[in-house]
């Protein structure tokens, strides 16, 4: 399993599965992170938190803990 937080900056990955439950999972799905969507990793902060990604045509910043719940391939 590869999580979004371990992916390299500048790469494009595809969402395989969303982990988490309840409001956290619902919030990620509302932001456009759903199974099969492609995510481009734009920038990673020097200490790794937050991660700036581009999904469905817009930029989004994710916390490292939230990115850990997104399984990618």
C-alpha cells in the first residue's frame, strides 16, 4: 500500500481507496478526492506538512495525516 504522503513531489498518482470514517472521509470526497481521480503533487512543505496537490483542476492543501488516509497507485 502506498499512501499519498509518501509519493514524490512532481508525480501524478491515481486514487485507489480512501481510508477513514465518517466526517473525515466525507470531507475528502466533497473536495473531489474519490476513487479513480488523478492527483498531481505540486509542492511539499520543508517539514512535510502540508502537501499541495492539484485535483480535478484546482489546487488543494492537505495535512500529512489526511494524506496518509489516501491510498494511491
